């Protein structure tokens, strides 16, 4: 869901997620908890580097 090579760790997706499903991993990249994600698309729309794709 998050392309780790594209993610720049800016935190936009973390801040905008309405259910807190996105956290930073040990490499400072965003990761989405698939069990919490409601597929609203806010993170995908807000990502400045187009690193997020929801299935």
C-alpha cells in the first residue's frame, strides 16, 4: 500500500488519517495497518510523492 522507495517520511498521511491507521516504521517510512484502514482515500490524495495506493 505504501511504496517504501517513494515515501519521504513527511508525515502528511499520518496527520490526515481519520482512524490513526498510519505509523512510521523503524526506517522513518509510513506503514498502513490494514486492520485499522477504512479505505477513505485521504492518505492517497494527500501524499505529495504519490507513494500510497489503496487496493
